[in-house]
């Protein structure tokens, strides 16, 4: 389960970076960043 969360987080961060530098669609980009951070935090919390 942890690996799935990390994969999702990495995909969301890559999508966020692409959006910031290529598309600059501000609303969706920040949602992707928040989802990526939440996924990483959940992975860290479940690890402990």
C-alpha cells in the first residue's frame, strides 16, 4: 500500500510541475500539489 501512495504522490508532483511550467492553470495545479503532499504524509504516518 505504501508504494502505491508514493507512486500517486510522484505522479501528482510531476503533474503539478508540468502545470506550473507548461500550462499555468493555477487552480488545478495547487489541488494536485495538495493531493501529493497528503499522499506523502499518509505514507509517512502509516509507516510509523
